[in-house]
């Protein structure tokens, strides 16, 4: 069974603003959750082959290496200067072109959204472009038997059991709040694998359909609103500043 997990490498300081990772990019937390869930399926279905597909800059190669170390069998990067600035419309076109280049796919898995975009549109657009059924907000995959997948789907405050015929596009509804620990041996082994980089020529795409040119969303103007807040500047000695802070805390606590 061939499963493709769509992943995105995002700026590490966006995903984990309070954590120093030592890397410029990391795996989108929503995609990380999806990948971990699919890798866990291998315990019940050993014949699963997992491909991670990512559209992004060359720096995303390290993120894809970590995906392999986490349990993916292979990874592919879609990277071309022509792809820069793509909105979800152009992005889904590029990714769907990559799917058509891959061997027959049984299941396409996405995270619910990205931490740097928060649109949550790609899963639906991919399903539409590939003429496949789509199930969003998946909580769990119960079984895959005779080309039929049984899912648990979150809807409002209920869990609905849903059955569908493969191939299908799904998205999980949760995310990972912490970066998983990857063993050095697994990471070393993952670095030995070659991750192919596909450009627009490999996908037989026209430049006019990609990037800013091929995007339907146009940013006409951006504005920044700065809200002024009361601030106290501490200019005394360390002892004086500490006393001042303690005094302010006591005032706030009443």
C-alpha cells in the first residue's frame, strides 16, 4: 500500500517560538502528527510504503531527512524558484502534478493546516484536482481491509465512524506540541538516502501556472497597527530594580 504524506518545512521560530532548535526549518506540527499516525500504522500493516512530499526551499531537505528518520520510506522535495510565492491554488496544482508522476497511490494524508499559513485549504483543493473523495478532521484510522478504509472523524462534539473506498485524501485534526526525539543512528541512516528534487520541468508545468503569476490570491496592501502599552523602564541598580518589581507584583496581586 502506497501512502503519501504531504508535509511542509516551516521556520522553526514560528512553530516553536520559545524553543531554540538550532535549525532554520522544522516540520509543521500538524504534518508531524499526521506522519507519526501513518508510521504507527506500519505495526498493523507492514506492507505500507510511506512517501513524504514537500514543496519548499532547498533548506527543507534536512526536514525531509528527519521525516525518513521518523519512519518514512522515501521523501521528495518540490523546489524551484518558479514555485516561490505560490498561494494555495498554485500550490495544490504543483503538488497534484507531482502525484501524477508517482506510482499508484492508495492514500494521501495531510495535516489539517500549517502553522505559518493557517488556511487549511490544501487538502480540499488536492482532492478536487485529483477527483478523489476527501475526509477532513480525522482522529484515527481503524482499519484498511479489501480497499476499504474505516476512519473516526471529529464533527462538532461527536466522533463519527466513516468508511470509504481507496484511494482517498484525508487530513488529521490534531498536531504535535513537541519535536519528537530522533535517534542519531536513525538520522545517520536517513542521511544516506538520496532525496530527489523535482522542478517545474520534471512536473511538466508552465511557469505561468506557478508562483505569484499562477496564484489567484493577490496581496494589494499590508498595514501594521501598533498598540501602545504602558511600560516601566527600570534604570536603577539590580537591588533597586528587584525591589521595584516586587512592589509592582504586590500591587497587581492586591
